[in-house]
């Protein structure tokens, strides 16, 4: 398969730039894999569509303000020319650091932009000096290993104060104060994601309560969404693409709930592609069942994949040629999904993180 097999056209004005005032009022396209029916609903209808005994699995990762905006100190910057009046400005130029993974001991992996001139030993300064990052090593595609230091309090507290919500690049505006709440699921608990598990953004406490009232069960797992969620596929055939590793954890409670549902042949509804990847990774290593534990997954799901756990999926609309669209196509069929996307474009659905969603059963 090639990237072009997962392409579609989308007008820029259909990319949602802000969330809806009421999360559960998002439009929801209901897709039936058997028979190929498509129905127009809203997310608030979810409890009425699902049936008692269904198990809805949520990703409780919590987004933190991982985008740091500051400037380079210039101590170890590559010299330009003493005759260049712009030299000093260049040496202390504005810089962006996106923290991607905690390595322990205040050491983080991160993406620097612009990063070509940022050498080992350079210091980056954020928030009027209350947070600093020393570059310890270089990686590919702008990645750096940095050691963080806070002038007061803990590094985590400093990041919370000076950091910005890491909105995805297709949201073409600066983050706002309200994004700290709206770019977060209502059940977020475990800090560590640099992107929201966006299918979960439509849930409200009211929807969760209605699910419970109807005998629909919920379970939580954790997968900390990393920048790999936006990593483009750069190779053809797509099977050669390598996913970036993401950390996950499955609790004993989730293990018990999911395995019981599988044994009793009840539906397991994944809320988002992150849940799909975590559960199918574990099942692939454990003979089709779920075992509690922590680990990393690089699982790349594309058409032809055999699903062992997930029988239903709630997901937003994804970018053309993306690994997320490939996963959804694997679950429901590429032609069916592209037909649904064409209908969504025609009906002017809102796309991507702050956009509308689909329920695939």
C-alpha cells in the first residue's frame, strides 16, 4: 500500500480551530461495518446507541503544558561574524522547546525549533529565567536531550507556570488560557501526554453518568500520547514506516474488566486510536488476552491487521495519509472509511482535534 491510497481533499475552513461550547453536542457519524450503513447523530446520543454490557475503554492520560517558548542564552552558539550587527541577536534568538519524554532526574527528550544551530552545551531560558534547559545531546529531526533546572520550586511546577498547551500545528492560533481545560478530557488523571487523546474530548460527566445508568461499563488505561501521533509517513510502501515508541500502562482493574468482556463476548469499545494501539499491542504479546503491566508500543496498524480485542471505535476525523487514518481504515475498511470521509466533507463536519467524531461498530 502507498500513502496516496489514504489521501482525501479537505478545505482548510473545515479544520476546527476552537472547541464547541458544549462538548457532547459534537456531530457523530455512526458507521456500521456490517452492511456499510452511515447515520448522522450527535455525541450525546452515545449512551442510547450502545447497549448494556458494552465495555468502553478510556485513555486517562493528562496533557501538560509541554511547549516552552524562550530564547537561547548564546553561551555555546556557533559564531557568525563579529562584523555582522545581527550576530548578538542571533545568538540570543527566540527558541521553542517541546518536551516529549521524561527520562528521569530532570532530564527530558524534546524537539527544538529552530534547532539546526543549537549545539551541545547551549542553554535555553524560559519565563524570565525561572526555567532553564541545558542541551546534553543531539538527535535526529531537531530532537535534543536536555536537563531542566528551575530557579524556584520543582521543575514540574515551573513547567506548569511557563509552559503553553501543545496544540497541534493545524490549529493556526496561539494557545489560550481556556485550552488548558478544553484540550483535556474530563477523566484525565495521569500527567504525561503532549497531545490529547482527542476522541475523549467529547465526553462530559453527564454522558458518563448516562452510560452508567444504562449498564454500560467503563475501564481506564493510560497511553501517553507523544509527538509521533503527528509524525508523517515518509516512505512507500507504507509497511516500511516505523512508529515512535509511546509509553502505556494497563491496570489490574482494566485487565480484569477487558478479559471478562472478551470471555463473555461483550463488545469492547475503544475511545480513540491510542486505546486501540495499547490494547492490541498487549493482546498481540499475550495470546489474545490482556495482562496488566507497563511498557512501550511501536505498533503500526494498517489494513490487513487482525484485531483481537477491539470491536468498536470512537474516533475523530484524521489527517490525509496519516497513521491514524490507516488504523481506522484497517478497522472498518479503507473504501468504507474514505466514503464516510467524503460524506463528512460534503456535510461540512468539523475535522481533527477540536472537531467532530465517528462511532464505528
